[in-house]
């Protein structure tokens, strides 16, 4: 049955709905349970979900036409050009944005040669990869901070532990290591770079 030469129903509707829920499931796993859990930032929730949903339906709709590799890469180029000029995105947020676009394109454009088990496995591999990277990042990443220290007698090598404990008590962080930089004996100050776990 057609209306104005357009069919009212197509069997691809079921495929679209199933793939949309697969895409939404993995979007939620990435955005809510990996990104938000490790960043506690809701600023990009709307952006990640909106772009993921729009890219999925855009690609699924365009799949009805014959797309070559150039067109598929062009989609990435379009979203690469779209920059949020008012608020520049950090590298980590840009990476998550690329992942969201990537899985949405993959879920929408996969054809009959790719089974649902392969689609779910590919999505799961991405999710577990992100989860492992976030765990590794948190457990091994050290922040650094430069401070001006005024208790000049504590910079002596014999007072290393005393210096470390004094800085930990003042800053409220557990210091992994520290490095003494420029020393000003006229002002009794020293520049110290500390590295600590967030």
C-alpha cells in the first residue's frame, strides 16, 4: 500500500527499531555509566545523546540510498567541521563525541553481512575498552601543581619527609613525588612541583 508513491510500511521498520534500541542501550552505557561516573559532569549529556540519536537516524535513512565509502567518511567530516565555537571542548569530550558518532554510524549502516551478534560484540568491545581506559586513567593518572613554598629550611634533602608531610597537610592531598625548582634565598621561597593522584 502506497501513499503518493511512498509505501506506508516497510519491513525495515522492525530492523530500525531494534537497532535503535541497541544503539540507545550502548549510548546509555557509555554516557551514563562510564563518562558521567568518572567525570561527574552533566554538561554534555544532552549533546552526546542528541548527536548519537540524530546520527543514527540520519545514517539509517541515508542507507536506503547507495552510499560509497566517500559518503560515509564525509559524514564524519561534517561533524568534524561542526565545532562549538562558544565553549571549546576538551580532548576527552571530543573523544567521547567521536565514539558516540562512531557507534551510531556503525549501528545504523551495518548491512546483512553483519549479524546482530557481531554488532553487539563490536559495541561491547568499545564499551569495555572505554571502561578499562577510564579505570587505568584514574589509577595511574597524576595531576601536577606548581606552588611557592616559604619554609625554606624544609627543602634540604635531610628534611624531605618533613617537607612532604607539611605539603600534604596544607594541601589535603597525598603527594606521589615532588621536585624542587628555583630557590630564592632573598625571599626565603622555593618553587616546588608536586604530583598527586586526584
